[in-house]
C-alpha cells in the first residue's frame, strides 16, 4: 500500500506522475547540457580528466538556475 499522505513523502516516494515527469525532464536537461558545456573542448577536458568536484559544482549551479521564483500578480 502506497503512502499518499503528502505529495512528496519523507522516504522520497510520491503518488504524483507530474513529479516523476519533472524529475525525468531535469535529468535529461542535465545530461544534454553537461555534455555541451563540460565536455565541449575536444582538446581539453574529457570524461577521464573531469574532476568529481567540477561536476558537483556545475550541477549545483545548473539546478539553482532552475528554481522557481514567485512573481507578483499585477
């Protein structure tokens, strides 16, 4: 039996298909954009020379740009 108390439960489960779709879309955007930005120089960085810290910082920056902001209704 699924926990349907909240939209997103403490254990990370949800009953909402919309949240799964959002997560899937963000994951696709991360993969596509990371390949374009992090691995764009063919003579420079590649998968073997890219550090874990660089990837973590890039993902944090990318996700912070995806945060929704509340706008005032005029």
